[in-house]
C-alpha cells in the first residue's frame, strides 16, 4: 500500500518487512518538496522523516505509534507547519549536541 503513495514524489529504495525506505531527492522535486514529503507521510504509516539515513533511523527510534518526528529544519521550511507539532530536544547517538525536533501526533 505504500508504493502508490510514495512513488508520487520519492524513489523506493528498500522494502523490509513492514518498513519502507523512500528517498526524497529535492533536485527531482518541486520547489516546495518539503510539503510533498509531509503530505506523503500523512497518507501512510511513516514514523520518521529526515535528510540523512542515520538521523532518520534515530528519529524513528524516538517516535511512538501514531507520531511523525521531523527535524526542526524541515519543520521551519514547510509552507504551512502543522499546528500542534510539539518542540522537543533529542540527544541522538552520533550527534555531539542535542538537536531540536518536532513531534506530531496523527489521528
């Protein structure tokens, strides 16, 4: 079910069990690619979004069921940031300083 949603804007890289790795390449997308990325996340069960695979995996580990966790950098670039996306600071393995992220509960 993820493929029809993701292939509108992303390239499918891996399918592992119920996990899908999709690559969003801004050079292949519209100017407002961030909004397309978030729209796709709302239409399926994404738990993490990020611009680096390792960071995305670490964000995913912090996400609870029904949440989308995204970087503050991505959040600030959205044309219409979603209301209710709480600001949190996470200490991610491999990062020297805690980084701000946004958590949005779906549903």
